[in-house]
C-alpha cells in the first residue's frame, strides 16, 4: 500500500473490546525515517478505510527490520468524534 510517498504493508488487523469496539492494525513501514506528518497521514488513511465501524482504531508502526512481535516504533490512532493522534518513540 502507499500513502503519499511512503510504502507500507498492513501485517494484521485485530478487533477487540466488548462495550467499546476497537481495532488494532499492525503496519510495516518500508522507510527508515518517516516524518510524523506521514505517520499521521497513514493513520488517518487506515482509519478512513478500515475504522468506520469501530469506536477507536490504533495503528502500531514498525520500521524495516523491526520484529512485529516486539516493541513498536510509533503508535497512532483515531477515535470517533475526537480525531487522530500519534505517539513516536525517540
């Protein structure tokens, strides 16, 4: 997939939550130093495509070479009525 000029792959999409439906999306990036704006753009794009039927969608970003079963590089997310956010590991 592509968002702007950053290629990425959705590794998995997992739903959870009973009272409040949530969705977690693991994303493998193909660029080593994406900007915060690009990560936010990817999060918003995934929200539009895969998150309209849940209350909250969280994106978990991995850089090239990172193990997706381990620590993530960044987290993004969107909530209905509250907008999107991004948390970056420095």
